[in-house]
């Protein structure tokens, strides 16, 4: 039997992230986009909003992104909150520190002000699906993956200069679209290089 290893959480890193969120209004997305990481990000976002209600202010909130991506459903939970806060008048700043790939790319797009460092690496691609089981189950999984791709395309087209044709090219050729900050700036993925 293979030996299982447990990775202990880095308490100092977690404390730094909470302090940065509550003191500097800066939430770090530096893990895989999954249920736990998005729960933490949404929780910190809710805490900031509650603090703002008490002080009757709406100060800007920054997301610093350094992630290779992850699960679409969990990332969409954060995107929904970000879009809701933007509608309420919040400035949401997204900054890609080193990488914003896959679902982290989608989170980057949803800021009202989007920034990248000079050598940030950004990547967009179509969703993947783990289809298995009966033929019916695989067909249902494929339908859901197509629906997710269409939702992602809507968001990409809404927030950037990327066209539906460019996105369909990704799907047809089955490739990952990597870009540096200067290309991301031209495509409207980010608003400025810092």
C-alpha cells in the first residue's frame, strides 16, 4: 500500500493572507481554484463588505492572482460575488502577479481595473471534462462542458477585445492561448502593466 502524506497548512502564510485582506483590502488567490480556496476568498470578501457597512464606505478591494487555475464551478462563485459588488459600486482591482491561467484567467477578467506585471503569464483555454461512465452520463457531461464553455465565452467577450471567432479557434485547434502582459494589454485582458 502506498504511503499517504499530509501537507500541513502553513499557519504563517494563512495569517499573512488574512491580515492583508483585512488591513490592506488585498485578497490573494495563490492556490488552485477549488472549493476551499474560493470559500476562503468569498469569506474574506464578505468580511470586508461587512466592515464597509459598519463604516458606511465602499473602498476598493484588490485580488492578487498567482494561480494556474482549477475548477470552473468554484471559480464562478467568486466571479458572481465580484460582479455583484461591481454593480453595488465597488472598485474591484485584479492584479496578476506571476500567472493567471485557466479559471484564474477568468477571475482576472472580472475586475473593474485589471493589472499585470511586466512578465506576468496569462493563459486562456477551453474547459476540460472528465467524462466517464455510461454513454448517457458521458453525453450529459459533454452537454454541461459545452454550456460552461459558452458561459466562459460570454464573460471573455464581455470584458475583453477577444472575439468569438478567436475563442472558437481555441476550441477547434485544442490549444492553450498563452500571452505576456503586453499582448494581454492589446487584447483588453488587462488595463495596464505595472
